[in-house]
């Protein structure tokens, strides 16, 4: 085979998506930071699954339509930096094949190379030793192979691409010292390799099928079913096995969903629900382990069309709107109190997609909209949403933490012009130092700090500066690192795993050691027992 059509491309994509879905837990495990969050594998899997879902819905076997539909689906479903980069790779691929019903090997090689170029352009400061390196070196090898072997078939070409991608991936620790220290390869590059190997498997006649999953129990029809049918299989971590309580988990889920089915074994949790907020359902699950399967299906069109109509009813246009990302009811209320119009559910534990931000933007009828991602892994998706929005000025302020987002909101003045507000909010962001405390999910070493599973980690900005078996000790040590004689305000945000007794003990430590004003908030955020802002 030396040419492929839309039908073959679609089958390759299905095989690539299935391989990525089957390996997403392995990819998640490669993340350097041992934080219990939804990371690279999950983000890439959800991104690619959204793209394939759109391809299936199109029902087309036309290669330009398949490539375009995939590109759009990936763009809107992109989660996290890895998901956005993946969407840019296939956006570039589509640009190169959009007028071709059949694609030769040299044309496919050029399309992959164009995807690499677009991915690099999407990142403000590209870093080698990442998914960017893997796609570049794999596409370069494929281009060279196509030039040197004009009579080769697609199987040989894709074998070359996969071998080059794997070689590049294995070399990533030599380019990024943090990977070498943690004894892992780059997680994003590993996810990309899974997709490419899925392509190869189909061409070799052995397409990858999605992993076999035990069926959840059947349930009777419920007239209240609405939103998104959300299913997952969750492999419980060692920490998750200790903290998971089925009845508490069921009560939490039932507050967000109906038609709830939960099956629990010693090692995993299987869930199926209907909900308007699938992100929050995944947030609840991810704190206890890693997903073996996630499936989200939009059913609101067929079951509850009135919900969409209600959400699109526009209020009178105003000058400003603000969108912020947060997880936890306390944080959502806090941001709402600070004039935020829409709080997008998510954060480090569940990165919102580009489409989540697009929908949020649509709900805010304002001429100028500020977006506060509040996490470095969400910024690219927010910017991608801003780029596809027309008719409104959407300004993404690169807040990388909840304290930075709060500071930006406090400095917003609805009576000032856009430039003045942007300057004031950026100034607030620059003046906030951010820290957090959470637990480790594995033994590892990061930046010379030895970490053991279950340790509480003191994280200052992006660095792990201390570990302890004692949560309060981890917080007080973090405060010592973050604060100095110029610190005037400390904001302490209690998470779901924090207690009032711990808040009292930490507050007493602050009063004894620092001459500052203390602002204590009950954020209710998952995973992070405490977040701290120092100004």
C-alpha cells in the first residue's frame, strides 16, 4: 500500500486512539511530579477520544472531512499542555491534506512535518526532551525515509516513524535532567508514540482494540437523565485504598448526578452516571487513583434540550466579564464573590478542555473578558479558546495558581479601562508567591529531594522544597520558605483533606512567627490539603 484514503485514515486513527486509551495509566505514571492529579496520559486520552468521537459522528469516509473533523474535535477537546500540543500536530496534518482524497507516503510525511512545525509555534518557549522533540525527530526520519525509498509501502514508512519516535523518546532523559533524575522518559512523547504505534498496528493488519472492560450493572430508565453519560473504571492507589469510603463517595456523586451505578472491589471502582458536570465527577474519582477507562457521551441534546436553551439566554451586554478555573465549592463561591461571572470546574486534578472555555465565554455577554486559568497546565487550552472566539476581546492572564487568580480579581476595577485593568491584575499576579501541600503517590527523587509514597510535600511555586509525614509540619516549613520580613498578607486556603484543628495550629504558627494579616478561606479543593498565597 503506497496511498491511503479516508477510510484507511479513519481506521488508523481508531487504532491509535485505542492504543493511547489502553496505555494512558502507564503514561500518567511517567509524570515527574508524584502528585495525585489527572496528568498527561489522561489529558491526551480525553483529547484524542473527543476527536475520534467527532469523526464517528460525521459518518464520512472522505479523507479531507475525516482530517478536518478530527482536527476540530481535538482542538475543542484539548486538555492540558500535552492535549493542546497533540491538537496542533493534527491541525498541521489537516492543513497539509485538506484537498486530497488520497495521500501518498511523501504527502503523509509532509503532513506530519507540518504538524510538528505548528506544535512548536503553539508553545511560547519550546523545550527539547518533550513531545515536541519526539514529533520533530519522528517526522524528520519519516521525510528522509520517503525521499530515500520512493517504492516503499506505508507499513515500512510507519515502521521507520515509530522506530525514530521511540529512539527520540528514550533519549529525552538526556535532554531534560529532571527526567533523568526521576528515571523516566517524557510522558507526552510516550503518549504520542502510543498513537503512532496504533497507526502502525492497523497498517500491519493488527489494529488495536480498546481494552476489555467489565460491564457495569444495567439500570432502569430515568426520566431525569440529563447532560453527559459519564463512565469510568478507576484503579485505586495505595493511598486511595486507605481513604476511599464507598458511602461517602456515593453521597458526593449523588449531589452531582443521577442514574448512579457504582461497583467497588478491592482494587478498583467502576462508575456510571448521568451528569451536567462530568469534570466534577472525574475530579472526585481522581483523588483516589488513576483511570483505567474514561468515557463521556453527550446526551443532553436527546434528553434535555431545554438546558442548552437556558444556558444561551443572553443578559444585556456589559463592559467586562471574568472567567476563572477552580475546583471546590468554597473556591467557586470565593471567585464568584470577587465578580467572576463563570467558574470553570477543574484545576490541577482535572484540566478543563478548550471547549469548556469556549462554552464559558459564550455565557458571558461582555465586550472584554478576562480568563484566569489558575494553573500552568491550563493556560494553553484557555489561549486556544480565546483564539477561536469571535466578536469579543478575550484576554488570558497567565495565572498559575489559585492565590494568583484571587490577587488578580482583587485588583480588578470595573470603572477602569482595559489596559489599566490588565496592568493592575498582572501587577497583582507578579506580587503573589504561591505554595501548596499535598501527598505523594509514589517513591521518587525530584531536584535532589527524596520523596516517599504518602509523604506530604511542600511545593513552592513549581519546586518541591520539603517533605514530611506530618501535614502541619509541611505547611509551616513552606511558610518559612515563602515568607520574609516584607510579607504583609498570608492567605491560607483549606482543602477538602484539611481540618479546622490544623487551620488553628497553622494560624497560631503564623501569628507567632510573622507580622502579617491572615486571611483563612475554606476552599474545599481536592488533593491539595492547603494552598498558600503570600504578598
